[in-house]
């Protein structure tokens, strides 16, 4: 009889654990923005070091007229200081 009681307690504990896991898993997947991950992003190349990065993360040149992209503000300033363009 005591083995039956132990088995019942274990079965209830496993049921509660699996139920909480399902609820937690469903809330974490719905909170994730799936549309941003599924859309392709246009990639640009840093005019200073050649690193490819998404255009949304890139820094543009100071004038904005040359259409150059940089991976960071530091590389943008280094490119304007270096007349050879590295």
C-alpha cells in the first residue's frame, strides 16, 4: 500500500512540473518578436575595416551625402582623419 501512495505522489509531482513547464514555455515564445527575426535585413560594409553588419546597426558618414557606412562612430572619425581611407 505504501508503494502505491509513493507512486501516486510521484505522478502528481510530475504532472505539476510538466504543467508549469508548458505554461512557462508558452509565455516565453509569445513574448519573442518573431517578425523581426524572420525578415531579411540589408547588409552593408564598413568603409574603414570592411566588417559586414545590418544597415540598421550601421553608422553613416558625418555629411550623410557620400552614403558610406561604418561599424562604429570611432571608425567614422578615424576614416575622416585618415586621408588615404586606410
